[in-house]
């Protein structure tokens, strides 16, 4: 089973590291997560195994 840092979009630690490397230290993934939270479309509570 993969260990996700973001269960909404199923991003792993490796995904975040790769994203930072590709974008000169800027995380496009983090920006997408923040935007989803602001829109209220984040599903962490539903998708996270511990409900958070």
C-alpha cells in the first residue's frame, strides 16, 4: 500500500520531491491542494484512513 501525504489527490512524498525539483523549489502540487481547500473541494476527511 502506498503512503500518501495527500489522500485527496494521492500524492506521495516522492511526488512532492519531484515536483519541487521540476519547478525550481516551487510546488505546483501544494498550490493545487491549497486551491482545492479554498474551494471546499478537498476530500481529506473522506479519503484519509484516519478521517483527517
